[in-house]
């Protein structure tokens, strides 16, 4: 499992996800992991312009597919991979994005892409009532749901969004904030 402690090493690795898919089509999403992350970050930038942490969680939320995690565990694998450079909040959101899908599938009529529908069964299916109640009580539940909604709308082949060169300085700046340094909250 990949764990990153250097932002530039991470960015170089992340750029290499161009052409890497979560699963081969038709079982996986129709866009590669880099395009999906860029689209998701852009959706969140538009919907939540004052929440850079949420935007960056959108950028990196699916890296667990390429960092050694299988489908059910990719959220936790991705969270562990970015926690050292992006801190607890971004990692927690990455780690919750599958649970947010399971929550939405349980609590509303939630339109999923064919790939997301397929993966939902491997990820534990819709939450039970008690699971949904516990999820809704989590401090980051609302942000995780926003990430999940952006995730589902970020699968458009050919969609033009700002590239990694736009996000790299934001990611570097966020990674170097005081609250992410060891011993700080």
C-alpha cells in the first residue's frame, strides 16, 4: 500500500494515473482516475468554493484503487495514503466517501452510474437503518455526502476542467499549513 509523506512525490505519482482506471470498462467508470479526480474537485470547487479541504478530498478520493486497495477497501487505503500530507480532515473524507454512497442509497432515491451500482454490492450495499443513523451523526457526514454527490457527477468522458497544474499549488499550500504539521491540531 502506498503512503505519501512528500507532496511532490505524491503529485508525480498522481499525474501517472492518466489512463489508469478503477476497473476496466464496462465494470468501472468511463474516465480514468486522474480525469475523475479533476472533475470531482472542479464540481466541489463550484459547489463549495470556500472549502479547499473538501475540494482536495474530491481530487484524491479514489486513489486507493491505484494505491493497493481493492474495491471494498479503496476508501480506507486512499485515506491512509494521503493522511501524512493532507491531514485528518481530507483523509477522513476520503475514507468516508464509500459509506456516504451506502448512506445515500439507503436514505433516498439516489441515481448511480452503472459502475457505481455494481460496486455498491461489493462495498456492503445500502446501509441498514441503524448504520445510516450512526453515519448521519458523524461530524463530517454532510461534507462526505457532498463529496459523494460530486463523485457521481464526475464521470463524463471529454469534460474539460482545470488540470493538475491548477490543483498542484493548492495541494502544496494545503499540505504545508500549520494545522497539518505533527503536534498541531
